[in-house]
């Protein structure tokens, strides 16, 4: 027999879980409704800590502008740094600039260069929106969040859970050590196949990145 106070605790926890489920469902529905009408989009990821005067910021802004001019909407995390640069390039070139903003205790204030914005509490729902509405990914230099988004796309393509789409890693110096580790550790130990390294390209050239994406995406 369950003591009455314990039963109250169980009921309270059950109610909290039910409300959490409703919040999750509401975020998913809101994301689907907000993003369902956007055009072909490229999701861009990168550090929130890069300042506007940094060359990476300028490069990201240029790449986003070129993607917008090529007919793509641009999706970022809606925050500062390289996310802001991605939104700014699309916004100021007259394109569709989308920010998927997450509520975090630091770093993640939203930028002002968006004409569509979604707000999220749950990371996994935000990741769903990034991948559901993207026809390509661009990963710029960044931290754990950038690696998380990149790994999500790679594993979903590798396991055939989604159709393959172009993935571009911008910054050969930044990414080269990780790619060497993929080859020297994962491939050599047969944890993944050599052809899995063909799921992405690495470049420093914004024009090459846009050309690669256009080559593999039908607008």
C-alpha cells in the first residue's frame, strides 16, 4: 500500500510530465506552422562568440548573401556571432532570414536580422526544425552546439533515416584536425566506412560552397 504523501508526490510528478508533454507538442506544432511556407532553405551553424569585426563574421555574411541570391532561405540559431552574420547576409540582400531561437542563460540573445523567428525551450525540437526544413547544411567554426548539429545530420544520412543532402564544412584549418581524427580513428578502426567521409566537403571558398549546394539541390 502506498502512503498517502507518496501517492500525492507520484500524482504531482505525473501531472508535471503531462504538462511537459503538452509543451513539447505545442512547440512542435508552432514550429511546423511557422516554417511550413518557407522556400528551399540552408541551415547554417557556427559560434555565438564571434564578433562582427572578425574575418569569419564577414565570410559568413558573404556566404549567406550568396545563398540568398541563389534562391535559398537561410536558417540559423537566431543568436549572436556567426548566427547573426548568417541572418544578416540573407536579410540585407532581401532574402528570407529565419532564426530558431533557444532560451539559454548566456550567449543566446537573439539578433535583429530575421524576418521569421521561432522560439524554443527544448533543444531536440529545435534540432528537428533545423533538419526538417533544410535542403543543405553549412557548419562554420563553432563549439559543442555546432558539432551537435553536424553529428545529427551525418548520422541521419549515414543510417538512411533522411535523404542525403549537401553538408559543407567551412574552414579547412578549423576542421582538418577533426577530419584527420575521423580517418585515423573511426575509419581505421572500422567504426565507420571510408565512404562516410564523402558525406561532406571542406572548403574556405564561399563560391565553392554555394556551387556545391546548387549542384545537389533542385530549386
